[in-house]
C-alpha cells in the first residue's frame, strides 16, 4: 500500500492511493473529490471514472464531477427552508431552486488532507469546517470525508459530520463511472442492477414530487441486471423525460450486505458493486444535450458518457417527510459509509 502526493494545478494537491494489486485511486483536496480510479487489466490499465488533470480544469469545465457535494445534494425547491420560525434563504442557482447547495458548495472548497497508510488500506481524510451561515445554512458543521482503498479492492467513502445547531445535511459524492475507460462512449451498454422496489419520480425542473412509485412494470425496474440504455431510450410513460436518461433517486432495499447496486462494463471485464448505509442512490446518466462535448483527458466527454451512483437521502426530504429526515442536530452526529467493490 502506498500514497503518492503530487501537485494538482496551482493550489491543489492530488493523492494517489495504490494497493498491492495495482489499483490506483486518485483524489484531490479541491472539492474532496475522486479524480481517477484505475485498474490493471490483462489488456492494460483502464480508467473507470470521469475526471480532469488539474483543479483549474474542474473550475473551468465542471466542478461537480467526482466531488463531494454538500451540505445538501440535489435540489432544494424555492431555494429556502423554513425551520423553527426562521426562513433560511439559499442561492437560486438553477431556475428558482438551489442545486447542490449553490455555486460555491463543498465541491469548490479546499479541504485539509491527512493521508494515512495501514497494513490493509491507504486512506486520505479530508476535513472541512462549514461556517455558520455558509451558503445560507444555519450552524457550524465540521465534516470529514474519508477515501480509503483496501487490499480487497474496495474503495470506501465515509462521511462524518457534527453541527452546533440544527441544520440540513444530505451530502453525496458525484463520481461518474464509465467502465469502458473512454468518456466519448455512452454508458448505454453497461449492465445495471439496483436493489430498489421503488423510485422517486421527478417533475417540473427536475424536482422530486413527494411520490414514491413502484418500479414494477416500468423502465426503472433494475432488480435484475439490464443495459442502462433500455431506460435511456425508453418511451415508457412512467418516464417523465422520455428518451432523456436517468436522473432519479432509487430507494434502496436492505440487502444484508449483498450489493445494492452493480455496474458491469460492456465487455464484461469490470464490475463495480456498491453497498451503502444511505437510504437511496441517485442515478444520473450525464443527460447533456445531443451536441454536448467536453474535452476530457485524451478524449471528449459526450452525452451519456458517465453514470453516477450518488448515495444520499432522496432529494426533497426537507419538504417531504416520506423521503426521510435530513435535519442534522447536535445530539446525533452524521455518518454514512458507501463501498464500491471492484472486480476485474
Ligand atoms: C445531479 O441530479 C443532478 C443532475 O440533474 C445534475 O445535472 C447533475 O447533478 C450535475 O446528478
């Protein structure tokens, strides 16, 4: 196990965690983000996630890719939250709503990094203090996000947070997988399996509606593995944005430790199996416009060139009790653990 430390642009640093099987996970303090995850195949090394080569590239092109998102991931309708007689105002950075906590969210912050190597894993603990009032949210929140790469080829993400005042807290990680290694290839031919009997439909402006709907008989039924493309290309009337792609929260079953989501590369050489303590996963298939293209590494990111597995509570939980409780209080610290087991 080792960790290589390198500059990642002018101000940022990257940490590459390498296990004894040659798996390499690179993360940066800019946004406590994953920038690369490489596995050694017989055919050569393969990159499994979208990313750029410096903090400046993220700033110029897309700050969410691979980043820690918070304090609240997803959309807050109307960019406000009424709690205990106070109406907290947030930044309306998408339509009239708040997306991913505003323009300068956790993804844009520089985090304190503490790299550590043990006999069985390499890890980096990223720490950040979100001051009272930051992005309009009440309370000072102290956050740790730990990226660990273990010798059993598990990449584990741990979130821990404490607050001094009740506040909203529902972070996630915005990793995009493309298991072909090429962001110009659509993820449509990836096989996806999700242990979810229900999903949250999305309505106007991509907001959740409060509904929890059965996946049975819809294109959202991933209880048996099937190509992602069957939903991307769906004309199913259950799908509010026909032909557009996935951007939906799935409510996860308790599988007693078995994978809750699995992604398999089109050539069958790489599998990612996810388990999480979070109640839901938001799956977003990079639903950018048909003409969308963005230079990325030696290629071009295209529409549907990545798929996220964003573990969190269902967005909209601050409005809809049926989505769970995302109010963090001083009495009960936050913890979430998500694991991605790599088979190759
Ligand atoms: C999240 O659900 C959202 C998408 O709608 C958004 O476009 C993306 O982040 C940047 O996955």
